[in-house]
């Protein structure tokens, strides 16, 4: 569970860490500027456009070795 709380110029991110002894992590970050938010939106838009065009970045991982379409190697997906 993650909760984001804004306090003026700082944004706090609170995360519940689910372990045997649960704890709450609390981190503060400076609030993003308009140009940073615009850049983030551009990146997300480019990503969504690529998904719509079915263009994916091929980044095989360990799970690829278990895929029925794989030849058992990382690059066989």
C-alpha cells in the first residue's frame, strides 16, 4: 500500500512494508515542477502510443525461459 501526501513544497510517500514485523516507510521529495510533469506526460504518451501500435521493447528475462513460445533461452521469446 502506497499513499502520497502533498505538504506545500514537499511530497511525502508513505509505504506499508508487509513483513513479519510490518513497518511504514516515509520519504519526502520536492514537488515536481510543471516542466517535469510535462516531460513525464510526454514519456507516458509515447509509451501508450507504442502499445497501440504493438511496438514493444524486447527485454527478455528469466520468465522467458518458462514460456511455451520460448526455446529455453533468454533470447528465444
